[in-house]
């Protein structure tokens, strides 16, 4: 059967139209003859997401992004997803936007939720999530560090200005002189260390002998301590401690006025009586020395005893000046 030119032309036109539709569908990543679900997600920022980007579930590609458009005047973006897998999940499963590599690129992964809610069907809008990218994480970590560095630089600048204000010409001169003196001191210390090293090197044998003698002396002291301990030094010290305790007790009793000695020290009336008796005994002895006839009268030949005449200055008749 021979086809006419018109039929051939019609077939070519229809085939071209079909090829155009299939090519346009391929370029938009919108399969025409595959069964699946068309889902929607709303993002504030898609970060460079492109149509045709694969959509994954647990790392497995189950579809792709078919369209990205503005949803409203607020700038929200409506992303259309085509999921061709028969895998069922809840309509509350979020669609997360994440970085597919270090140098850039965005992907969409659905995190399935099995909470008993209604299963996702074509035309549903899934919740959206955005995973922070590497740049955002680095910027988030570096921002506090940047503030600290800026604060440190400001403080360092202030410190340097203050140092410049303090270190005038005279202060710099004094500082240089101080450093020079410090260098001289260090050099002197080095010379002293060298002299000390030479002394130690020349007297190493003597130092060793001195240390041995000191060790022997220490051993002798240890033996002496053991000998004193074995000789009853502990008991002697205990006895001495007991004697000191008794002496402290005796002194306390005397201080409190107990006993004869305590009364002699504390009783003022007894002291006054003893003082008066001593004075009267002194007067008596003095009167006996000056006037023995008052107390002793010896008659050798039976003469009549003369009556005693009281002298004008009788010591016993003197008034008691102290009283």
C-alpha cells in the first residue's frame, strides 16, 4: 500500500510533536508514563536547588525535583517533587534540604515517619527542613571567635597606646640602664658559678670525706639516742615531769594562801605582828645593852640596892615612828 504525501507529512508532524513533548518532559524531569506521587514542599530558601535533582529516601533515589516556583509575594518557594516509588510513608514526613558536597550542590531527602497518621498521597504538602551547610556551620563557629579576636586586638591596641604613654624618653633610658645592669648581674652570676664549679672540682675528695664523716656522726648520734633510751631517760623525764607538776601544785597552794608558808605570804596581820615582835625584841636587846642594871642587880656586900632611874633618852620610851 502506497502512502500519500499528505499522510506521510501528517505522520512526520505527529512524530515531531510527540518527540518535542517527550524531550520537553525529559528536560523538565517530568516523566509522562511512570506512576508515582506528586508532592509539594515550601522553603524560605532553596540554596541553589535545581530541577531534576534526585529525591532520596534513606539514601535511595526515589524521584526528582520537577519544578521550583514562587508561592507568594513573601518570597517563599514552592518545590514540586515527583516520587515514583511505591514505598509508603506518613504525610508528616519532612523533606529535608541538604548539601550534597563540600563545594556546593543541594539535594532533597525525605525522612519517612511512621506515626499512624494518614499516608502521603499525590498533591500533599510535606513539612520542610533545612540542614545547615558546611559554610553556615563554619560561620556559626567562627563568628564568636572573630568577636574574641577583634576584642583582643582592641585590647592589645589600647595596651600598646598605654605602654607608649608610660614609656617616655626617660623611662626608656631607665629601662635600658636596668637591662644593662641585669646583664652585668647575670655575667657576675656566671663568673661566680664558674668559680664555684672550680672549687667543687678541686675539693671533690674533701667533700666526699666530709659527707662520710657526717654520715658517721649521724650514726653515732643514733647510737647515743638508743643508749639514752635504754638507760631509762624516758623514766627520768617522766619523774622530772611529775616533780614539776608537784612543784606547780605547791606553788599554786602557796599562791592561794594554803599552809603555813601560804599564810605567811598572804596574811598581812600575821606579817604586822611578826614585824612588831621583831621590833620590840630589838628594843629589848638594845635596852638590855644600855641599861643592864634594870634587869640584873648584884649586891656583893649587902648594900642596899639603888633604885633604878629611868634615863632621859630611853629607847623603849621612843614613840613608834613606823606605826
